[in-house]
């Protein structure tokens, strides 16, 4: 929706996430989409979905010059994130960017420095930070005492279009980096302790991906406070759908788990919409009596506010707009994004070297 004082947003990357973010902007007061950019046909499909008539571009540089946006939304493959973001900041634009912030640690630091130099807002698309149930999941985890044991995975039996998406992602990053930054970020929020050591394993289960990359990985993190966490991610048509959705935290006082019966059902592992569903939180209390029997029943927490994938994208963009209008200090937000990527790349190094990596 446009007004004379609208924030002009250029949408770059019109696939899954780009389309959802564009729809969010389209529905917002005070925002105008000034152009859609993609190298393929996705921009035409998105233009049609949004009602048509938006300026379409194959080339990002040309779009940036011709539309003079106030903000840029980047949902392209990770190997373009750094260059696209820095170009936007140099043009005086605010940037919303899908995770990860870049495809290297040095690149992430350059993006963060460019945002600071330009005095513009940088928001990274950590969608789970806007989900009420995930926020509650983290809050309960923080009540379980220390150390914490955090167990998480997201294995995706991808096929059809999603296997094309995953193969393209693996031209630059492994699953435990691209997807893992999300869950590493969640673990860091839960413990708020310094990660000190990582180890990881990986396997290349197909010749469909570049030599030297792997489509299955599992990482382990040790934190300064004694907490430990693991995360597992596999992509491809060969991936098992048994136990592909584990979100579980254990502490001295009990445990909390996401129980997503429908989202964890057969055929849902490569559905982007199912990845954010929580459905229920199960809070188990460790309190026992003199006979070692539990004194409190498990609590089932069903939050009435269970946003779907599009609503989560709407909330992300509402936060982006608020950060711009209210001049919110995003220093911690950006630092967290760089930090989670550093940890993910240390894990990637561990896979490739076969060694434990100290942070």
C-alpha cells in the first residue's frame, strides 16, 4: 500500500522467502514496493501474485540505480548477500536480509561495518525471534537451571522444487551453516554463555552437489557455563523422515520440548511452513518426593497466538519498519547474527578438518 510518504522498498530475490517478505510489504501501510529483482521467472510470478504492475528487473545494480529505494529486502542465495548489502548501504538504504548475513565470517563483519558506517538499519531474518512459542520455549529453557543440554535438528527430505533450492544453496554453504545459524542463535539466547569449543561431522550423500561440500551434518557446542548443544541437518531425497523434528532442552530442574504433531508428520520435512510450527510446548518438572516419584505433572502449553509462516514474515517486516522509524539500536541484533555465523563456520571447519575447534 502506498502513500506519498511511503518507505520505498526494493525486493531482491522473489522465491520462497522473498515472496513472503514482498507480500508483507504489500500489506503494510506506509510501504511501497518500488521493484522486484530476480534472475529467473520468480519475479513475474510474484508480480502476478501481488496484483501486477510492479517494475521488474533482472539486474540488481540497475534496479538500485533506477528505483532509488529507501530500503532493500535481500532474499537471494547466500553468496550474494555481502555484495548486495554493501551496495545498498553505499546507496544510503536500510537493509533487511535473510540469514545468514554472509557466506563467510569476514564477509559478515564487512556487512556489519558497512551498516554502521552508513548509519542505516540492518535486520537479519531470524524468523524464530518473532514467534511467540519460540520466545516462550527460550524463556522456559532459561528457568531449567544450568547447565543446559540442547538437542535440535531439522532434517529435510527435499524433492522437486525444494531439492533445486537446496542444491543451489549448497553451491556456497553446507546445511549446518545455512540452516544451523538459526538454531545456534536459539541456543545462544537460551544459555547467554560464551561458546568455547565445537566439533562436527558431515557426509556427502550425493554427487548432485559440489565436490568438497556435504549435505548431512551434525554439530556439537560446549559453552563456558558447562552447557552443551547439538544440531543436525540433512538435505536431499535420501534423508530419513524418522525423528527429523527434534526441539528439546534439558536442565537440572526438568525439560521443555516442542511437540509439533502435525508439523512433524510424514511429508512435512521439506515444507517451509512447517518449520516454524510449534503447536505445543511440553514442560516437564524434575521435582521428586522421598520415593523418587514426580510431584508435579507435565505442563502442556498451547499458545493461542500461533502465527503461520506469512504472519511471521509480516511481524519481521513490522519490526524492520519500527527499527527504521523509531531508530532502534540494532547493535546486539547484528552482533548476534555475526556470532552465530562464526560458530557455524567453526563447525564447518571441524567437519572439513576432522578436528575439534576452539573458539
